[in-house]
C-alpha cells in the first residue's frame, strides 16, 4: 500500500519533528547507535512511516515526547503492539535483537529522499513480521556503520495476510 501525504500533513510532521528534536537537545537525549547526526528530516521520515501505518490500521500513533522514548511501541492494532521501521532500504533493520521491543514490526519504505522528505512524502508499507519470527530468521549485516540485525523483504508477510490471521485468532 502506498500512502501519500498532503500539505497539511507535511506541516504537521515538520512542526512535530522540529519540536521533538528540540526536546531531545533540551534533555540531552541521544539516539542509541544511530550512524548519522539525526536531523528533523530523519525524524520526519520515521513519523511519516508511523502515520502511514496508522492510516492503514485506522488507529492513532504515539506522538508523546518522553525521555525514555516510546519503548518501541509505535501503535497498537489487531491485538498487537507494533514497531514501525521506516527506511530508504528495503530491509527491516534493527540495531540489535534487543531493540525489537514490540510484538511485531512493519517495514515502511520511503519513496522520497531524506533530504526532500517534505516535498513529496510518499511511503510504501511493505509488510510485517512477528518478533519471534524475526529472531529466528534474521541475519546480520554491516551497512558501514556497525553490525545490524536484518530481515530481507521476502521474509516479511503482507499486512493483508497478517490481518486475516489476527482476525481468525481474535
């Protein structure tokens, strides 16, 4: 599913990302193991991904600022807590297994370059995976900034399939 955002969404995300980055600077909060200086465009890319998923699930995403972060619980849907990972790389990447904190994760692919994230914010929700399956199936890879835990696109399950399974289990 491809999600496109309008100008109102862009202004909301730009304001939120700027405020979050200021909050982090004020409280001396560093992003753990991040390979670049995180800027508002990177923060915005993550929020756009979360909002894309929230629209798909028809739920709200967690927009609170807390010193401890959201502990990996970006949104709740279908009886599960979800971590949303937004990337320009079509792989689900965690800094380490211990950073997978929710029941499941979703990979959202940014179709926009990070530098131009506010110009044409388009995102493709690619699929999801349970924490248990990620732990069993992941491999490690060094993208040039340290070893990461990774699942490839073909290891993810389409959300429609997950949705059917969750409704049967409920």
